[in-house]
């Protein structure tokens, strides 16, 4: 999580500071966001499954 925050800080560096580096940071942020999103979705579906299993007993 801290890695994502530091990447955001790096994106706030003025744009004229090497555009290609900015693009790399943006790509990394998108990758982190996808990973966080997919793991959250997995957690939610897992919790829902656990709840339905408990109710059926």
C-alpha cells in the first residue's frame, strides 16, 4: 500500500520532469489498482460464500 502512495507522490512531480517516467508511474498505478480491485472482489465473494454456508447449516 505504501508503494502505491509513493508512486502517486512521484506522479505529482512537474510534468516536464521526463514524460516517459510519468507514463511508467501511471502504468504502475493502474496495475496496483487492478490488483487491489481484484483481490477485494475475491475477498467479498469469499465472505459472501462463507455467510451463505453458515446460514444453510
